[in-house]
C-alpha cells in the first residue's frame, strides 16, 4: 500500500510542479522584458522539483 501512496503522491507532485515552473518562467520573462529586477521570494518550483526527485527515487527503489 505504501508504494502505491508514494506513486500517487509522485504523480501529484509532477502535476503541481509543471504549472509552477511555467508561472515562474513567465514572471522572470516579464521582469526581464520590463527591465525590472527579479523579486526576492522563495522558489516554490525548486522545492517541488527536489521533493519530486526524492519521491521518484523512493518509487524506483521499491520496484
């Protein structure tokens, strides 16, 4: 049961990471086009990517 939960969690993290990466990319492009400095904030997509990588490693270990 635990491998299935990690599998579904990994799929959910992947689906959450893609739009977050896209939104951050659009914000960076907008700041670059307007000549403004990038706002200082936490990189949510970086945390999601790291968590997804850990979950993928756990899933592959359980195969």
